[in-house]
């Protein structure tokens, strides 16, 4: 085990355990925050599922629990609150470790191997997301594990399994199978990876069925149907909720289908356009899902930002880095203020909060557009950066 990666991981774990110890009430406050907690990732919902499962009560008949059965079963094995905090910290530490190890796969990249892992460990967004005990951390771990397996270990099969786990946990990350296939060199590997992913997902669903016993397949609707159909129109940092609040009921099913198609439709173009740089296509796909998913949180954005150091050679091509950074800072500072004005004080309205969620989306979109432009420019310059050359975008 590499000492650098281990130090980053231990530092990540220590920070999270220290914050948990120093601010014991912070978890509950963050779990009630729409910036870090959503109806499908909140720890309150997870606790409800654990309680129902332990007492042999039907988990998915109450419309409260939207977490997959295996995750509920896994966390139900631990009775201690401190032990659960340790598990979350360990998961975050493993993500930081994996990011550090993935960096070593790019030997020609002039990048400190510890930078992506340290950025993840020290990022306030990922730190607070871990403290809130949002279940998004398990999805992020599955995604980072998939990249670690294929880039650091060269294990295609295990990488495919981890992508299936990420899709099992949160639905939309299964789309990352497409850029993952683009990272494989032969069609034989791609076919094998696709088959393994599908079989793994089926096994996970069957195991979920066995955990629930007599409750059969009721979890499919509550876990995956509630996400795809945006069952709970709940304020968050995404683009969906306000749109469907204002829409006539007649048109809602059609536009929900359109929004879901919109998430999926750009994954393949990213993969095909950047087939020579499949890892970067994978990162862009992560960013696209973060931007367009129905229940986003700042934990998603923090995870995506951890991959930005891999674009270091392209930073000279970026046109709006300051604007993107200011937009994002503007959004994360004002979002809790506007939500408090609207919901708690009643002196604002939903337009306040939705306006700032649009600023948040604009910040993520600006970063994605800038990265795309940088990728096209380095390709135009034949892989040799020429920052002085002025090229007009068409």
C-alpha cells in the first residue's frame, strides 16, 4: 500500500471523525438541509428503513424510505451511532485513497499524485456531505471504485460490478457504463463488461428480493420509480422541482419522460466525441449527471470537483474559470439563506430559492462547457498546448 495514498486516506478519516466529535449536533442540522439531503439520500429516511427492517415491518409501504434494501440491511448490522460515523468516514477515506491511486495511472500528467485525493479530503462540500450521512457517499464510492479497478488494478470485471452497484444505489450512474466501455480496448472486453454489469445488477436485485422476503418487488417502485418519476416534488438544488410545481398535471408525465431522456441523451455523444480520451469523457459524464439529475446535492458537486485536477494541462484554455467559481460560491452561500427566508421566516417565496438553484446549475454548466472547449482546443493543437493561439468558437 502506497504511503502517500495512505496518508491522504488517514487524513481524510481523521478530519471527519474530528468534526463529528467536536460538533455532535451538526449531523442532524445538515440532514435537514436541502443542500446536502434529499428525499432519496437523507439519513432520516435511512434510519426509518433500518427500524422497519429490524422490526419485520414492511419497509416500502409507507412512502418514506427510498433507499435500496441491501444498503438498509448493511447499515442495520451496526447498532452504534459512533460506529456508523466511523463507517462513513472510512468510506470517504477509501474514496480519497482511490483518487490518489488513480492519479498514478497517468504518469505523463504533470500532477502531484496526492492532489485529487487531498482535494476530496479537504473539500468542505464532501466533508459536510459525509457528516450529514447522505447515502450519496456510497454511490460516489462505487464510482471511484470502478475507476480504481480499471485504471489502477486493470480489473475490468470488478470495475463493471462496481458500476452496477452505483446504478443499483442511485439509478442514473448506470449510464456511466457507456463511458466505461469506451475505456476498454477491445470489443471482447466491452461485451464481457456489459454482460457482467447486467448480471451483477440482476443479482443485486434478486438479493434485495431475498432480504425483503414476503414484501416481494415493492422496493422497485419506491427506490427507482420514485427517482425516475420524480415522485416527491421537493425543493433542492436541481432543475426539476420548480418546473413541475408550475406545470399542469396533464403535461407532467410527458415532461418527466423528456427530462429523463435529457439525462441519458448526452452520455453517448460525450463518449464518442472523446473516444481518444475516455477517462475525460467519463468525468464529463459524471458532471452531466450531477447537473441534470432530479435530486442533486452539494455532495455530488464536491465529488465531481475532485476530478478537476486531472484537467490541469488544459487550464490555460479555460475561458470562464473565475466566472464559474464566483457563480458557484454565490450559489452555495445564498442557497441556505434564501431557503431560510422562504420556509422558516416566510418573508421570501419559492422564486428566491429557485433563482439561486438556477445559478448553481449555471455554474456547473459553465464548468462543463469550459472543459469541453479545452478538450477541443488541445485536440486542435494536436496535443501540444498553445495558449497564445486565438481560436473563435463557432
